[in-house]
C-alpha cells in the first residue's frame, strides 16, 4: 500500500529541498503544491482580477484537487508519494475562517496523508532563504502574521486527514533534517 508523506511549513523553511531529498531517497513520486506553470496562472489571475483574494483561493483549491488526482493516478506505481504542501497550507494561509464542517467536507473528497512533517526555522534563516527568490505580486498583498499561520497549523494537524504528525522545530541542516525524517518514516510507515 502506498504511503503518502506530506512536508509542510512556512515559506523558506526548506520544504521543497527536503521533499525532493526524501523523494530521491525512497524513489517516491514527488508532487509540488504548484508547478511553475500554475504559479504563472496564479499571477495572471491575480493581476487580471485586480488582486482579488478569490483568484488565489481558486488556484490553491484547484491545485489541491489536482494533487489528490495525481496521488490517485500514481499510488499503484509507487510505494511512496511525497507532497510538497497540500491542504494544510491552504487552511493555514487562508485568511477566511472556514467552518469545521466545510473543512471536513473538503477533506472527504481528497486523498488522506499517512504522515505529516511540519518544518520550522528561525525567522532570520527563513528571511535569508526568501531573499534569494523572486517576489510574486500575489505574495506582496496582505501578509499573514507568522503566529496566526503557526496556530492554524496546530489547530488542523489534529485532524485524522493528516495522519501521524511530527513537528521539526530545530534549526538543523537539510542533511540532519533529512535523516530525522527518513528515520521517522522507516519507523512509522514500514
């Protein structure tokens, strides 16, 4: 049975790097939250809709459903699937409060996760990493306080949808983080 692994956390904590490393290690199928093409579509919609938050929400929800579709397509071909963000990020970053009923309704239509890793990193480390990336228009609007995002992560990880959860809240190298995650996957999922 295919095991679905989710890597989550704030922007700049090393999710993509870790997800790619874990995918390589386990010969897993890697699914990012958004491909570069979808990011371009997100920016185009954001600009055409004059920064309307609904444009971003539509793209994120479509991306989540597409990720779930890819899981369905590839779970017979791979022992592991690694997700670089999924529903948890959408719920944490979404400025609108959804009722628990609505969230569970969305979850009921998606593939569930076996294990979730939430990465954290000191603010200074995250900022250094983020400064190396181009800033997209949709990211400039309405910054959400980190404390609010972290509290939403805490709120939602208790849902069975996200499987077992490990929060890695140390400022570790990618190699050390990778080793912790690999050992935890071996212990919990094999």
